[in-house]
């Protein structure tokens, strides 16, 4: 059985803010069964307001030139920033590719790209035949989950891409 917890704001003034002026809200340890759950503990509320425009992860490359070619073939537009770093974009989404390789970092890097139609994306991905054109590239077919579906791609360096579509 899964407990669902709802944290709600109250309409009273917080009497004991911390030294930075952030309120302490009590809601951590869950006690109870079924639909009734009591929570206790302390959660700090961060009053920072994000006005984000984009998020761009940095990923590494074992062989920078091969990776640059791979991502262009995958349909990303490249903007060379430095001799050892490029920005790759699709629509307004992007990531930085670096001429840097740390095996533990690459082996633990995953990027999720939400697509509108994962079945169409998969068919286009297969048609590119990237596995035959680039060493160490691996494709994993679409898997279905409660939240949606996704397929997977390991790039030539080992970065794991998830291409997914959420259930609407």
C-alpha cells in the first residue's frame, strides 16, 4: 500500500524564521496507515524564485571529433564555443559536449529528452543506423511504464540517453 502525502501551505504568518528569514515547516517523518498520515520533522523552504530559461548539462566525450559527428548525425545543431567544447541544440533545448573523458563520470551520466511521439522517434533513430556507423553505440527498444514509455541510446563515449514520452 502506498501512502500519499500532501504538504500544504498555511494561511498564518510563520513565527520562527531562521537566521536567513526562511520559515521552518514541520513535515518529515511519516507515521500512520491508510489515508491518514501524520508528518513531523523539519523541512526548510527555499524562497528563491526560479526564472529559468534553459537547462544545459555538460557531457564528456572519449573522442571529441567522433562525438561531434555523432550528435550532428543525430540531428542536433552544433555551435562551436571553443576548440574543446560545443553547444548542441534541438529546438531550444541543448547540452554542452566537452573534450573531456572521465570514465566514472561518463558511465554514470544519463540525459532524458522528452519527445512528443516516442514510437516515431524510435523509428527515425533506427533508420539512422548509428550502431553500424559508430563503435560502442547501443540502442535499446521502447519500454512501457506506468508513467509513459522510453527508448535508450548509448553514445560512442557511453553517455546514456533516454528518449521518452509521458502518458497524457
